[in-house]
C-alpha cells in the first residue's frame, strides 16, 4: 500500500559554480550537525562500473542539498567523476529550457485555478495549513541561513508563489516541502545540480537521457479522483503532525541517513520492507474498500510510469550513448531508486551485453577488477551478445531501441482497458502544459519556487553571481521533495 508520505519520498529518490575550498567548509558545516545511525559498516558506494574502454560509471544520486551527503560520498566516486569525459543526468538542470518547462509543468490550464478543481473543504484546509506554516517559518530557519541572507517571508513566498494556479499534485508536493527539516536544508544546491555545476567548471561534456516531457507527463497523469484523494490524505497527515500526536514514519531525514550509510536496498519504493511496514495514508482500519483500491491504483501507476517505463527508456538511451561513443568515458548520475530491483537500469543494461558491477567503497579504481567475469572472458566492451554479434554499432542500437519500443507498445495495449469515470477522462484530457509557451506572470511566479527547491536563488545560494543560464530557475518535479529524493 502507498502512503502520501511515501509518494513524495519516492520522488526524492527517483526523480547544484562553487569554489572547491568553500565546498569543503560548507560541507562540513552542514554535515557535522547530522547524527549518523547505521546498522553496521557503510554498505554501498552507489557506484557501478561499465566495461567500456575507458570505463564508464553509473552513480546513484539523491535529490537533497549536496552539503547533507557530500562528505559521505566515497573518494572513488569523485575520482570516477573527474576521469569521465562526459557527465549525463536525468535532466540538464543548467539548460534554461529545462527549467522553464519544469515550471510550466506545474500549472493548471490557463484560466483555471484550484478553487475550480478541488472540493471547497479541501481547498480551505490547504489554505489554513499554508497560513499555519507561514506563522511557523521564522522558527524553522537556522542561524546559518539567516547569516547567509535568507528571510522567512521571502522563503515562504518563493515556495508558495501562485500556488492557487498549481495542479493539485504539485500543491501536495509543495505541502511536503514546507516542513522544519526541509526548510532548514534550503540554501544549497541539490546534489545533482552541484555535480552539473562541477561539470561546467571542469569543462566536461554534459547531457541528459530524459526530456521534461518524459518526467512531467507521468506526474500529471493521475486522475482527478486519485489526486484529490492523495491531497486529502496529505492534509490529514499534516494536521495530525501539527497536533503533536504523531510524527512522520518516513522522512527526508531518514532518506539522507540511509544514503550516508550506503543502504541501497532502502531506496526501493516497492521493497518488501516498505510493503510490510508502511501503512496506508491513514490507519488501515480507517480506509474504505474504495479508498484502499485508489491507494493501490496510485501505487501501481507510479511503479509502472515513474520507475519501470522510465528505466527502460533511460537504459535504451544509455546503451545508445555507449555504443556510439567508443573511446569516451561516461559518468551517469541518476536517482538511486533507478538502480534497485529486477527491472533496474543495471539489469536492463546488463541484458544488452554490457558488464556492470558495483564498485566497493574502498576499491581502488586503478586496481579494480571485475570478479563476476573470469580471466579470459572474451566479450568486447560495449558489444551486444547473441544474434546482435555481427551487426554494426548503428544496427545494434536501432534493433535494441525498436525492441524496447515494441515492448512499451504491447504493455500499453494490455493495460489500456481500465474503466474510468467521465470526470477523470475529462481531467486526463485537459490541455497538456505548453512547455514552449512564452513567459507569463504565472510562470514567473512559480519559477521562484523552482529556484529555491534546487538551490539556484542568489539569496538561497549565498553566491553573489551566477552564470546567466542559472539565474532562470530549476526544479525537478517527480514531485517536489521526496519522490524527488530517490528517483
């Protein structure tokens, strides 16, 4: 079963130019305040080696301020990054179009606002919760944030800018970003963005394996009934937390702690641990059969659209890059959740014929050997095995991509017979966000929340200057905050 808290955390898992001398000091300042609680020795480096020549690498990231985790990232990860010729991300957060598209992605169709799509009672509760947050914000800021120029009113207004024009799913994510621990983290670039800034600094090739449309479409694809249900449960959770009766079971803090400890298995949204211990949005006894069904539908939707389908699409683009760029070393930075499970990106890239093996925390990259493949193993780096053996690189790429496209088409046809109510049909057929639209007041207002989320705002970053293209904004969505953390 899926909780609204878990939806957001999954988005953090799935779906950041600083002086190196400043980096060390800032990192220590932010990290030393954290208490690390690991069940044993650190387990995973979140680094995997691909058998290209020179080697390429996968790195599992987490969408949180880099200062929270940088000191816990192993040295061989940083060495692999520096040795790579090209750094690829899910999205290129330094591209102005990406940021503009991510901003417009959050908005309802022109002329529509939340008062028209939400039940009045839910809208009023959302408005009341935001009013309460505004009153608490001053106590949530840290002394370091105040020294660096962050003001509670500015931060609140930036995060909630034009919230009545946001789609309900984004309003829900906004609510989850307005917590004491999240507010205390604002002011530094998220890890993905920081690595992109380092790639610019060291003049490395840079790119992305996804488009904004790839990520925006699935998030906005839930039916209106599902979204209203999730938002209602989110508000119920927050109202209980505000009363002090209970506290969140799964929080960004726990995601950060798991990442520092190298606990790779805890980054699976659908692991047995989650399935057995995470309750529904409210206690199981408090949900009707219809509500349980809605929760399960949301669960399956995210599993299919935000994990499985994206993994297939991302892995096909990784394979294409590796096959068509011999002699280049790639460093792929994706959310850690994409590397967990039977249908992970690692699994799919291995199926294409590449050797992929995890690099240990203390492994020396120069002396590193692949223990899974015996000496004398003759498979050439980047060669697709089996019937692909005699094809040219271009033919291999086309054949593999055609196969993946066929599989996606078949899966879509098999899953296309679900019934939906007329209102949900209308909701899902509303005009899609015009990601190419010109600037508008709505976009300009929401953009500031994107800047704050990624740590791109001048006030939030503590930097006096930014390259022009970074002054736009940047957000990622997979839902503003936790789903964002892992994927």
